[in-house]
C-alpha cells in the first residue's frame, strides 16, 4: 500500500470539502444569491464531470499520470485562490466550471494507479479511500468554521489553496510510478466493457446515488418543514460520521477481495440504502422519538453508502488500468448527472407536494426496482462478468 500517495489524496480531499462547504456558504450569505443562482452554482460544480467523462478518461489514458496530477492540482489551486476576489456570479460560475473539470481528473488518476498501489488489497484500498473522504467531511467544517469566524469567509479559500499546495509539493517529491510499456501493454490487453455489462452496474449507481442525492438536497428543507430540531440534525451527522468510520475500519481489517461483479454486495447496499431512507422519512413524523430514530437512520444510510462505495471502487480497480479509468469516469459522470437531476427535481417537486410523500415514494420505487434488478441480472452474472 502506497501511504505517500494516500497522504496526497488526504490533503486534496480536505481541500475539496473546504471548497464545497465554503462555496455554498459564500453564495448564500456573502453574495446573497437567489435560489435560482444557488442552484446554478450547485449544477456548475457537477457539469464537467457529468458530460465530459470521455474527455477526462482520454486525458488520463493518453498522458503520464504524474503530469496530469501535477497540472490538475495547479489548476485547482489557481481556481480556489481566485475565489477570494470574485464578486460576480457569472465569473464565479466560469471558475467553478473550470475547477470542476480539474477535480474530475482525480478519480480516473486514482483508478489508473489502483493496481500498483493496492496490489491484492482492493477492498482495503477502497475502504481507506472512503475513510479519507469521511474524515475530510468531518474535519472541513471545523477548519472552515474557525477560519471564517476569525479571518472571514473568503480566507477559507486561502486555507484550501494552501492544503492543495502542500499536496502539490508531496506529488513533486513522490512522483507516481508509470511507464509507457505498461500503458501500451494495458491498451493491448484491455477489452472494453460492452453496454449489456454496463447496464446492471449503471442501475446500481443510478438508484443508490440518486436516492442519496435526493435526500442530501431535500433533507434540510424537509426537516424545517416538519419542525425537526436543529439539535437532531447535529446529533445525526455526528452519529453517521462515527458509523462510517467504524464500518471502514471493519472493511480494512477484513480486506475482502472482489472477483468479478459483486452483485450480492451491491444488492445488500441498495436494499439497506432504501430501507434506511424509508426509516428516515417515517422518523420525521415521530415527534420526540425522532431524536433517536433520525440519527440511527443517518448511521444506517452512511454504512449503506460506504458499503456501495467500497465494493464499486474495488470492482473498478480489479480491471486493468485502461478499463479502470473508463469505468471510474463513467461512474463519476453518472453520479454527477444524477446530482443535477436531483437538484432540479427537488426544486420542482417540493413546490407541489409535501416532502414526506416525495421522499417515501422515491425510497419505495428504489426498493422495488432493486428486487427486479436482482431477479433479472442474477442469472447472467457469470456470463457477463466471468474473467
């Protein structure tokens, strides 16, 4: 396991979450934008990854991973620090689009290096990556909050840029190992996954990520609508963070191996996700009991999401470098498209229907399709994914 590379990813992850939280806070409180422009900001952070997946994969496949990582990190630093001086919404949207493009290169780079970094430890490697992301989401609000209170909201972007710069120094000091002979061998050995094989994987990504995006975008509004105390949300976020860390530690210890398409694991993650989202929806109407039920639901949702991320990434990393890059960018693009769709759908749906009805319907539909999915594709698993 290459822990130097993991430390680079840790700095980049904290920087990314600092950016994300600060951008939303900045446009909401500093620029005081309308709901329409806030939605545009959210969409701009997803657009390049949603629709330029093939270009991102082509760049990582064509050029040396070290070179791409260096220049994409430099691009991220420039875009992040530029946010300190931006007051125009139109300039902000352009910078966020460029920043999102550079961010979109990271996952295919990780996929290109996965076999070299993880060797036979695919499950452990994926879990460590997921743990880094979880810890970053916990650390970023605290770091950002301290800087925002003491120096001002814009200086959080300076901190984020500094962390990305530290990552850049580490990248230059510890270059990624790659060779043209390995890349050519990978190109010759690689066999592109056909549409019939991508379909079952696409449905898993679509419904697990779609449900997660739906709730992420709509839960704050729903909690306010049903007068759920802010304390409950704080307790729920802390509980979910602990659950995520414990689950990842468990996976790291077990180090499961992914041989072919992990259908049973995907089914379990999908069902758990739908069940706990249903529980969360029902918990909002339970009064004082919600103080217990909502945090438990959040914990279950986090575990289900981590379960999916670990095994989906482990499955991706089990392929040769070229195909792993293709699958990583495909997954990233589909998740981003779903995020945009959920943002638009949520803004429209909540204008006409109560949150409870929308959320419960989405969870029930997801659960139903999950059972249809396992019945349709279970018999074809060995044919499509045997190696």
